């Protein structure tokens, strides 16, 4: 197969680059583990899930419970996904099946721009627009709901662009086949195109979720940052990422390891989310 | 002529098809007789597939495609933009070159179109069984109706697509090179099936396989490019045309000398 010299050279180059990219992930996770090691070796990791509160700096009775923050991360992510997935998919359907060409191009550019807006801008916008509105309904405004809305807007382009790509990639012959059987356009879309594009759309949604769970800057600004288990979507929350960002600056040795361990838990959680994306059986 | 038109399932008058500025087909006239097999032959790029697509208005799906002239089916002109396309496509079905079952279960392949046209679950099942039996597939798939249609072999998939079209009980089925993506054995099975359909439906088939056209066609139309656009240069009883074509291009083509 690889008889030519330049082909063999390219093979080695590509293998090397692929190896470096792959090992970066292992390197980062390994680094997290090394930094967080004291937490694991001392058994503090169990306190992560058993302690009721997060007071790692307290002299008298330090507590290390990150459950409220993990729940906050999950809740904000699920809310953002629930808010972003339906409009994201519908927007992609409109773009492919109903939109005139100029509008489809405009929508593409708009989505790409939305995807490129820095998260600090989203946070800023959420703080000055969304939070005051929620505050009028139920104070304080900085809340799980505010985080969900802002994150939802941030992941909307990911959902929409991946859905559009998945719908475009389905075999044209299926579209013709459906039309030739006298199917109306809504029936073609919902009974044929969406099922055929399902695995691509699901991948896009998972990608969007992993982005949402890892997002920091915007949630720090709009979520309220109180490490308690929320009882309604109007309660302020503090996701894991916010905690790390807010405390890393002043954390001393033991506290620092705790934050690394929290980051490790977050990576594991993301890994689980990706595992959920099981391979669809080929129909 | 008037009598001929009454016997015809579809009458095409002065049909022209344009893609943007390019005239793919010009001034085509053809009567497609009921319950016979009409084969359309000719080299690539002379408008056979465009012609076929215009008969059930699939040309609507192609951006920039314009169809002029008349296609009379059941006393109505199909090229009229107000014509109900969805019920038309139920009456004039189509089978494509590449088998295109929906990537879902075998049962869903029937339910999606049948439910769309208002049949109950019970009717769907009855029609599915009948259609699958007609194409000789029932024995082979009756125990795996819930399995994916994509797991079937190419020939089985193509017979499934024919059954799916048959289940709607169409008047006409259009075949666009239905055997050219199949192996010789599957191709023969599908060809026999098409011949057996003649009693029930009117068949229009585009084929590049002249031997196949000779075997199955009652009527033959030879398409050729004239003045830059496709048109029909010879049309009539298949046996007569194969024996003594009057058009020189058709003669060369049918004798395998050109095209």
C-alpha cells in the first residue's frame, strides 16, 4: 500500500500529529489527577459527595460537599439544552426546506456570528437584560433560569448548524423517493429526513451539552454564585466551573487540590455525557 | 388519433423541458398505452429521465426547471401548476435506479406513505402483505417486518420499493433504470416482476439495456439529441422498430453501432 517514499513520509507525519492530539487529552486529565492527588489519597473525595456544604476554607469545621454545585452544573446544562434544542432544530428545518436562498445564507452568517460571540459578552448581556427581567418576576434575578437562558443562547448555533449539516447530508434519493410516493413536505421532513439524520442531530446536541456544562464566564455573571441546592429555577446557583474560577485566585494548598479534584469530577461527568451518545443500530 | 388518445394512459403533447437556459427536451409527443410496457431508450443526456420525471411532476423538485406543453392524464393536464401533485404521485408511482427504501423498518416503509394517504393501520397491513406477496418478497421478509429495510440485499430492496409503490394501487409506475444497480440474477428477478405488473398497471421504463428493452417492451421510443436538445426520433410498436427502424440514428443505436 505505502510503496512510495513521499506517501510513507506523510503517513509518519500524520501519525505523529494524531498521536500528539490524542495524548494532549490524556496529558490534561493526568495533570488534573496529579494536582488533585492529595484529595484522593486522604479520602477527602468521599466528603465531596457526603458533606452538605462547601466551606473548604473554614478553620473550625471545614466542609467539602460539591453536590450542590454538581447539581447546579447539571441543572443549568439541562435547562439550556431544553431551551436550545427545539428552536435550533426547527430553525435548521426552516433553513433547508422553506427559506429562500438569500435568507438561508443570512441565517448561516448569523448563526456563525452567534457562535463566535465571546462568552463574556453573553454574560454581560444576560446580566443587564435577562437578570433584571427575571428579577421583576421573582428576585433576585441572578438564577438558574438566567444561566439556562444565556447558556441556551450560546449553544443554539451549535445545535442549529449541526442539525443543518446532518439534514443536508441525508441521501437525496430518500427525498425524491418520499416525494414520488405523494408525501407532503411536513411528512417528508418528520417521517423521513429527521429519522435519517437522527444520529447526526444527536451528536450535535451532545456537543452542545458538553459546551454548556464547561462554560464558565457567562454563568459566573448571571447565576448568582450561591452554593446551595436550588429548589426552583429562580434560585441562585453556583456551578462547578464558577466555583473553580472564583476560588482559584486565592486558594491555598489543600483548597487548591480540592478545586482540581472538582475539575476532574466535571471532566468525568462530561465523559459520561459523551458515552450516552451510543451508536445507533444501523437500520 | 382521437381513439388512440382514449386508449392512452398518458398523452404527451409538445412537451419541452428547460433547465435555466438549457433546453433538455423539445417538442415531444407520445401516447403511452394503457397496461403495456413502454420503454424509453437512447444515449445518456438526451432527456429520457427528465421526460420521466415530468410525468409525475418530480421536475418540481429541481430548481430552475421549467416544463411547457401538455401531459394529459385522466383528461387533466398535469403540467398545470394548480394540479394536485400529491394525489397525482399516488396515481403515478416511481421506482428509481438506486433502491431507496427509507432507513427504517420494512413495516414503516409501507406505513409512512399509506398513512399519509389516509389508510387505517389495518388497511396498511393488508396492503403491505398483498404488495409484498405480489413482488415475491413476503416469504422472505414476513418474519422480520420490524427489522431495518437497509439490511435487505440490493435486489430485495428494489422489490421492496416496487411493492411500496404498488401498495398505493397506482395506475402507472415509472421505472428509471430499475435494474442497472443490481447484479444479473437480481436484475432478472426484477425484470420478470415488471413484466408481471403489466396486467395491473401501465409501465413506463427508461433503460440502457437494449436486450432488456427487446425482451419486455410492447412500445419503444428512441430518444436522440437534435439541434442541441433531446427529442423522440422514433416511436411505436417495439417489435417493428427493432426489426426495421426508419430513423438512421435509431438504426445505428439499436444495432449497437453508435450511442
